[in-house]
C-alpha cells in the first residue's frame, strides 16, 4: 500500500517508515503537523494514512478529528490511528464516523512482527481493526455484568473477536471452527444481548463496542 505517515515526532515517523518499507509498503510522504495532512493526501493520493492521536496544538485528540475529516473528504481512504493508551471513547468516535477501512491500534502492537501489515490488509479489504487490549479492557470492566453472564465461554470468545473487527471467516480461522459454527454463535450472541441485527462486520463492531461501554 502507498502510505502517508502523520506524527509530530521525527523518531516515530522514521520508525514507522522503516517498519512499513521492510514489510513491502511504500511511504509516499511523512507529515509532522495535522494541518499539512490534507494537502499531502491531495498530492500523493495514498491508499492509507497512519497517524498518531495526540499531536499539536493541544496534544489531545487531534488524530481522531483529523481521521474523521479525512474520511469525510476521501471515503475510500484507509485510516489507521495509533495510540499510546486504550481509550474506548476515542475508538468509538473514530468508528462512528465510518468503520469500514478504519483502525485503532496501540503503538506497542505494531512492534509485533507483521502486525502492521495484517492491520493494513484488513483495512484494505474494507474491514475494521480494534486493538485487542482495548477490547480486553472493556470485557474485564464488565466481568460479573448480568448482560455478559448470559453468554457461554465460547460465545464470549466470539464476542471478543467480533469487537476486534474480525469477519466470520477470520473468527473461524482464529478459533479453528467452521464459518457456519461462528454464524450460529453470533446469532445467539445478538439474541441474548438484544443487539441490533448488524448485517456487516463493521456494524457489528460498533454494536459490540456500544454494549461494552454501556453502564
């Protein structure tokens, strides 16, 4: 994929560039300020943009706001946001603006071999990527919850993988079961948790994240 990197840290930018190029991607531009990103995308027409969340001027949620603006202007653009912390609110805001081709990963995650390429491939296929640590934190915070207690252990496992953005096929491969079995589990999950009948993996992610953040 052709990628634009957006990060105010030159060390982070060059580190990402090296990771991407080693894994066969082409970095068409590196940008140090969020304000310069739109012009870079207009000139280079990348397949995707990878950006930090906390950047100048406020070092709060610039990456989330930039990602939303980019997806609005370029609906087909793949956007991967990197964060040092698992913040459910940020992930939800990002995905609500268009989950397909959008991802939220912790920075530590991309140091794992080929993790970055796996995430970009899923985004390129129109999928959604949500960091497993974020999902795990949300699941842990709801332990003992009457709603989740309705699920079997196997259904909880499927729910976790759904929240990470995996398709039925991806869940089946991870669990070593058939896609039919996964589909049956998902039907039971949606029935037991009164979740809306989401037809796509991306809509399922939003539904599950909404459930896990419900108080």
